[in-house]
C-alpha cells in the first residue's frame, strides 16, 4: 500500500458536508420535490438529467476562479495515473480530467449545444439533481446539495423571464410560503449605474461585488470596500445613492404599500440621465407581465443585486426570506453561455433560468414548522403481528393484504404479542395499524385489525381489511 | 497551468459511460422508478438515501480487489494536495481519501452501524440511487447507473429472504415481465458441493468463480478453468456433476413443468452425503414460503450460482431473462458485513437484500417494446398560441389555464399561427392541444382549443378549458 496510507478506524458517519437521509428526511424532501416537479410541469417544463461526472473541459472557466477551486476532481486511474505520477513536477491538472457537476446550468448549456439531440427550438427544461462543491459547510450549506432549476433556451422574449419567475413563485406559494421577495435587477442597469457614477468599466466587476453585499455589511461597509477596490469616494457616494434611490426610497418601501417593480424602475430612471434606458424599459415591462402571475405581489426592484456569476447578460433574480441569510434561489438571463459549446463559436442561444435550492427551502420550512405530519408520513400502514401460525401462512396473509394496496410490514420473528404491538408503535416504525394473525383467525380466513392510536379493533375477512380500514372513523 | 494540461476542444457529449437523459428518457425511467417505489413501499420498506461521496475507508476492501480498482476516487484539494505532491514517490493512496458510492449495500451497512440514528431493530429500507464504477462500458453497462435495493437488517428469519424475493418479483410482474427466473442458491450449499468434490477449501473461492460461468462458457469451459485454478480432474468432474444434478436434471427442467425449488434441493441432497443439510433445509423452506408470494412461479434452484461478492453468508439470488446476458438483479444474505462497521467489532447484524439494476430493466423493456406511449408521455398538455395580443394578456391567460391543472407551454415569440401550430406538433414538444388566443377571444374572455390529432376544435370560456378537454371524445 501507499506510503501515505495509515490504518484508519472505519467511521459510520457520512463525510463532512454530506448527509444520510433517513426515512423521515426523505418524507420531507420527497414532499417538496414532488410539488416543485408538479408546478414546473404545469408551466410546461420537461425533465432533463445529466451525469454526475462531467469533463473538466466543460466545467473549468465557467464559475470564476473561486468556482474552479471548489470543483471536485476525479483522480486518474491505472495507466493514466501511472503516467501522471512519472511527471516532475506533478500538478493538479495532470491528475484529473473529470469532475463532479457543480451546477445545472453549464450541463444544460452543453446539452443544448449538442445538435444531435434535436431539442425543440424553445427548450423549457426543469432539472432537479444534486451538485457538489468543496465548500465550507454551514447552516443550509452542504457539499452535496440539490438544485431545482427551470430554464428556457432559444428566445429573447420577456415571456421567458416572466415564466421562470412565475414558476418559482408558484412553487413557494404551493409550499406555503407567504412572505418571500423576488429581487429583480438587470445586468445593464448595473452597468448604467457604474457609468453614471463615473467608475472605470475595468472596475465594474469588482465594484459590483461590493454593492452586492449591501444587505450584509450596510452602506458604510460597501463604501469602505469600494475604496479598497480603487473606487473614488465621490464615485462610491454616487453609486450608493443610485442603488439606494431605487431601493430604499422606492420599491423597498413601496413593496409594503403595493408599489411594483415599475415604480422603482422609474425612480432610478430619473437619476440615470438616459443611461440604461433599454434595460429599464425591459424591467418595467417584466413587472407588468409578472402582475398577471403568482409572482406579482412578491416582486421588488433590487438595484444592489449583482450576483456572482459572470455569465448573466440581462435580468437577474434572487429570492430572499427574512429568516435566512443568503437566498432560496436565483437566476437570470444568460445569452452567451450556450454559444461557448458551439464548435464554430457562432451559435448564440439566448436563455433565461431560475434555480431553487432544495436545502434552503427545507431548512426554512422545518424551522417554521410548515410540514403537516400526514403529508410527509413514510412507512407501512400495517404491521402484521402473529402467534402460533406457520411462516408460509404469514407470508401468504401479507400478500393478501398487499394485494389490497395496503403497505404491510411483517414482524419477522417469534415474539410475544405485546412486544410486537410495541414495535408497531415504536419510533422509526410508526405503523398506525396492527393486523393480528393467530390460529383462530387463520382457520377462519380472518385477521384482527387494531387501530393503535384509537384502540378501535375489529376481526374481519382478510380480503376486506382495506375496506374496513378505509371506513374507520379515526383516520390512519 | 499544469505541465500536462493541453488546450482542449469543448465537447458537448457526456463523458464515456455516462448519459444525458432527455425528457423522453426520463419518462421511461420515472415510470419504472415510480412502480419500483410503489411496490417496495407496499412491502413495508422505507426510503433511505446516502451521499454520493463516501470515505475510502468505508469503501475499500468490501468489493474485492477488482472492486477497489473500479472505485472512483476524489483528488485531494489545496493544502492536502500540495502536501501529497511533496512526497516522493507519490502514490494513489496519498492523493485521495474519498470516493464515489460503488453500491448501496455498504452505505446501508455504515448507516445501520451508526447507533446515533436509532433505527428500528428490523430496518426494512429501500434505496434507489446511482452508483459509479470505472468499468468498461457495454450494452446496459454504464459507469453511472441506478440500483434499486431492498434490504432487511436485524433478523435471521427466513421471512426476510421471502420478502425481498417477493418484492422484486412483484416489481417485475407489475412492469409486465412474465418470463424471468429467480435463481436461488446458498453459500453453504456451494461449500458442501466443494467439500463433497474433495476440493481444498483454500480453492473454494477460485473454484466457485469458474462454476459461476457455467451459463457463459459451458461444461467444458468450466472444467478447463477449474484445471487452470488447480482443481484435479476428478474433483472437477464430481463438482460439475453435483451442479448439474440440481440444475439440468432437476429444477431447470422442472421449472417449465411447475416443479419448485424443493424438488431441486431434494435431488441434490441425495448426492451430498449429509453435507449442507441445514442450508438445503433452509432453501426448501424458502421455496415453500415463496409459493405464497408473487415470486412462487419464477423460482429455480441454481446450484451453479455463486455471485462474485464475498460477503454473502446464506441464500443468494440472481434474476435472469433469456434475452439479456448478465442479470436484472441479485442479492443474498450477508450476516457479517454490518459488523465491520461496529467499532468494537462485536455487533453482528444479520441482513438480507436484493438489488435490481434499473438500466438492465430498461434495456429489456425497450427492446421488448413494453412501454405504452400514454404511460411515459412527458411534456405540456397545451401549447398557448397567440396573435395580435399583448404579452401581459398572454401570460395572464396561461396562468388562468394552469390554475385549472393544465400543463401549459407558451409560444414565446411573435409568429404566424401555422408556424405555432406546427411547433406544438413537432418532436420534443408534442403538445396534444393548441390553445389559440387572438383579439376576438381575448375580448370575449375565451380561447379556441384545437385537438391536434383529431382536429376537434371549440371556442370556450378560459375558465372552462380543462372541463371541455376532459369531455372530448378523443383522449389527449
């Protein structure tokens, strides 16, 4: 074995930043995922799944330097590894040419770029899959986590922006959220503010990173960061005043009073001196479209919103709730990304998307106790308990109950009835009903059903068990 | 960048051995997975999901040397990588301490070994997740593929064997399979045959690998392999005669004539001179139990069945169909594996499981044309087509249709009606209905619905669209 390998104690914990999902966890996750899927399908999106493993040539350079650092890479094997280890010096790039999926947008771009798939011109796809980032774990932040994405490729129509925003809003409303905010801004509005503040366009990206932190570090914090990044005090003051005009004086207040995106946009327009007019018009119209959808009342103009990813070219979105640092999801228009996968470099596919973070949604729903027990219950309806009967008869009766659609677990070993009933009711089993099979019942082709919570009990023909349970006064 | 890195052309293909699942693929996959899940839940199994990433200390040494070779390993990052690259020589073990999930059984063993989870004494879990093996791709063989596992931990009761076999049999019957075989053998029956043939127990594993290939390489091939592995000709002849007694003369013929597992077992018993009696009794009783379940008619005694994995301790299973080399799934009893995750090395958790391979099932179902189009259809019910109306009205009407439960895609751009209708009917969209919104309809709060296949058409109030469609003579 290798020189660096030590004898390790075998741990039963999952690796740091990852989790085992026990049955109760799956109950909650499946509940949310099912509802996301139903809403996305109602909006006409169709499902796509891409491999966990992608070539590094697909992934690298799409997520910025930090993203490249957070990629999981798969170590070469056998001959490829031997060859790499003979190099001197050996570098990271020699040791891997594949990695794990980092988001769902770049794989979509690769798929849409693959002309052999013959996808429709307007590809409305949803994708609900895990992604991996070698990031520092935290509350609602994991190294393996699920994204729930909708994207529309192939059109510059604002209907696309409206559809993705409406779909994610309806997801959240369906899940019981009432107080989220869809923050909306536009890449070109950001640029217009940068220009209006007299900031060199070379500093644009850097300045926007600072502005994006307004919520976290406040006005003074942003000013300090802008100075550190080489923005003059005058420019910083102007930029902040623009951001705050649209925000605090406009929609941020307006939101509570029913003033929409349009009003915030118009406020900023008066300060921009003709800069960014097309983008402002676009946001104004998007606001009008969204008024006709479930997103309407949740929309806010957010001039400070920049989002990290550099591939956005138009409208950008982010959903926030008061009790979660960070966002429940985000997205925007990216008209240049898919062209990167065109061999000739000419085919542009204008696209817009929105991504919801499953774990972020779950953490808020759990903390707010938004789940109802009956909606997320997993496990059997019935535990089949037995005494003084042969195993073949037990297996046969279980089959008879299952044939009626009941979910049936069989107590597998000989034990006193009290112990079996106690097991039915124990944590992790939680069977609401015990079906008791003894010599008498077996001889008569019957079974004794016991509703464990209400104590209600009846002896019935095996073939009628499901109907009897359905007719019980106390629901199971 | 690293010395080994070359400028790569960005490919739009997924990596070798992996696949993109387009919407139609997902339709088939989701159909199968949903049915697997429903049956498994009817049998009282509860869901578990484990992380994609596992510590190598969990994975290594569980799957044999070949398995260790096929593990995907995750390259260390940053400081860990730098430190490793300073070693001389650098080995594989220095470069990674995590890898990708290789099967679902070892992660289950880790989870059951984790006492902090407070799992029930008899943990009946199902798990449907992908696994990764750096294997040579082939027909129905991929590097990323899904397993659909059921396992029952915590009991030696034969009810557990019967339940897992019955569950997978019912899955296949539910999917429309009529002609599969559940091959059953027992670790101790194999050992008894080895002993009865006078083969040194040191050669047991090696000899069984040869016997397991009977279906593929025939009697002469097995004899040749046994000789190469150091088994005397006399022992090889005896071993093969034992394997064939149970198989060709017994159940293999008997299967077609309705003779069950029990008869095959009794035939072999007469040749084993008292060896393996307990195991033969167990198989006989298992056969009796299975007669009471949907597995009954599909069971065959398979004395040649060895299966590669060394952790099996009791009954072993494998499902085959005539038109697929390899198996649809397999499993068995493994009473020692979970104890490997007990820190004190004392806690044994007897367990039995069965694993179905999703891709194997899919490849057979596709080749046999077992899918019905209406069961696997994905995509919108309605494409909303429009002329001479404003975008906000279109978005509003789409919302009105979705509120009735319809799955609605909006044609996003201005285009002639004929083009829009053609798009609705095109590959990859396949919307069965077009909803046409013009000035007239909008003014009247109506919509024109057109059934694209039948040509049936009616103009209706927007709020009544779903009811009208449901009442159409031609189903959508």
